[in-house]
C-alpha cells in the first residue's frame, strides 16, 4: 500500500505520548510500500514540535531526519533540506521551505515582515527584502 502520512501520525511517533497510537502509526509507516510525506506535513510537524510540544530545534531536526532515513519515504528532499538548514541555523523550518519553493517557482527574492527569517536567509546568501 502507498500512503500519505498526516502530521499527527508523525507527531505520535516522535513524542510517544500515546503508546497505542504511536504503535499504530509506526506499523502503518513501516508496512507501507511508499510513505509520502508532504512539505506542509513537515512544516506542521516542526511547528507542533517546537511550539506545542516545546521541543528543542535540534531534536525536531533529528526527528525529520529520522523519517527521511526510511527507505520507503518520498518527499521533496531539496525543499526539506532547505527547511532543515533554516532549522539548524535557529530559524523556522517553514521559512526555509517557503524560500526554497519560491525560488523553484521562479522567485528572485524572499520578502517578509519576519526579521528573523530574513536575517537567517541573508546568512545563507539568499536575496531577501524585509518589508
């Protein structure tokens, strides 16, 4: 079977707060021929883990890398790596994904009111504009 993993399944596996649900999610992901993990699901995962569960960004990045290491996982790896680069630099995973996907769609510059996102992207030598 080929499945798309929802954020809540990924979070259950990562935080292990409900053992029954964690095991169901693990079985589903491990038993699938293909597990599609969308970038929005990973953006939500990073947000839930950092903001809702108050997990350190290094642990969140490790969790994302854990999912990506599975042989049956498919995702936009370039977008995810851009998100991880932002997360590793102390920024938000979603900002890295948004900037990457924007460039892939033809954008030349990332614009935002978010001073932190702009600063992190500037450090990565990306064209930015603080609104």
